[in-house]
C-alpha cells in the first residue's frame, strides 16, 4: 500500500522565523532590486554550508541572516514575504502558522517597534485572507541583548495580545544568554495571556531546557532536542505536556547532530514528549515543513498513524482558536481514515 501524501496531512507550523521564511528566489530578486550584494553562500552555493556549534560558526550564520534581512526595505516586501510564506504553508498541508519575529531587527527601517509590529500583523491578516492559512505572530526577544530590551518587547506584545500576537519567545544563541535573565519579560507576556515559547536545548544541554520550564514557565520549547539527554527532564516534559518544536533539518545544518538519523525524534516521541515539527529558517537551511515529516517517515520509520499523531501534537500545541483546532484535528482523522491510493 502506498503511503499517504504528507502534503495532504493537515498540520500546524509553530517554529518559523520571519526572515528565515523568505523564499530564496525572493531574496535574490530583492537583493538585485536594492543593490544588496549577496555572498556566494546565499547567491551561488545555496543553501549555505553551516555549522554553528562554535562561536565562529554561529557568527557566520547570524551574518548571513542579517544580510538576508537587509533586503526587506519597503512595506510591500513584508507583505510579500508573509504571503509567500503562507502559500508555502498551504502547499505543505499546514493550516495554521505561527511566525516568529523580533521587531527590533526591522524597527529602524519601518518607523519603530510599534509600526513594525503593526506592519507584520497587517501583512499576516492579508495573507490569511488570501490563502486561508491561519497566522499568529510570536514576538521574540533576542537573548544576546539586555533583558530590559526584552521587557520592552513583552509590553509591546501584550498590547496586541488580542490583535494577532499569540506568544512571546526568546531566540538567538542560548549559550550567550541564560533564560533566567528574561523571567521579568516573560511574566509580562504571560499576564497578557500569551503563550511562552523560548528556545532551549539546541546548542546547549538539558539545563537550558530546564531553565525554560522553571524560570519562563514555557508552554513550548523551541528545539528542545537535548532534553533527551536527561530521562527525568524528558518525563517532566511529557507529564507537563510541554511541546517541543523539533526542527530536524536545522539540527543537521547547524551541527547539533551530524545527520538526520541522529536527531532524537523517535526517542522523544517514545518518551511521550509532545512534538511539533518545524522548519526554523528554510531560507538558510533549504527544506521546508513537509520535508520534516518526510524525514520522520523515511529516516525514523514513522508510520502514517504516527505522522498523524505528530500533526495532532502540532495542532494541540498551537495557539489557534479552539474551533480551528477541533476542525483541524477532525481533518487529520479524515486523512488517516482515507484511502492512500486516492491521494
């Protein structure tokens, strides 16, 4: 019996960074339009060869990301990025997207933090109407910056909690900023009803994940794969139903593991951890969301029933409205009950 189509499997995408969602063809086109010189790693030898397990490697990754972000010059570029991202989500079977953005990275070009966030939210609403893919925005602080900057972003996110912002995150190199330093910002966000979704357990070990739980009351943890190194922590994640946003292609590209078979996806799943597969930054890593499910199937031997459960986990871990979640969960059941040969 042929396997069911992964792109027909309804799912949610909970780990996608803003600039990293850009299509490579769009990056090249905008760079030409605005006279931005792209290094060969982004122009000729794409996707770039990356390894961020040392400081030099992370610096190179961040430099490429910053160059890519520099091609977003006009409001229509923001609208285009979000619309194309939503189109790509729909093609992958994703019906709900939570896109993560640090407004401070774009504020100097778009008239400040508030105007930048409002632009992203307006672009998200437009893309939602055009594609049918639901979109929530996660405002993310940068852990390499001062915690007071994070508090300012948390207050901003809180103001838009009922207008498209669904969560508050913490990104960048976890080795350079402990989660506990940002507890105040997350407290502000939680009081506004936003979900807590910091990065942890990617480049740093189980302690990084534990701090996300203890200090930031994480509802989800971005990546979190290193939790597998501590059985007690994994059991806690399963018991507390903290969703891990696992990004297999990203883990390989950044050198967290050497190849996809070493991503501890099966061990996390067997340990009871809720998992939401994500693409992280496809502009820099290449593969998008459907490819992460292909890895689960082809590399880790996930059956269609297990792929359906991964999709359910992504939906249950999302900030989508309850009615939307119920609808999507029912569609997953329909996918699994259907005849694979009809796909």
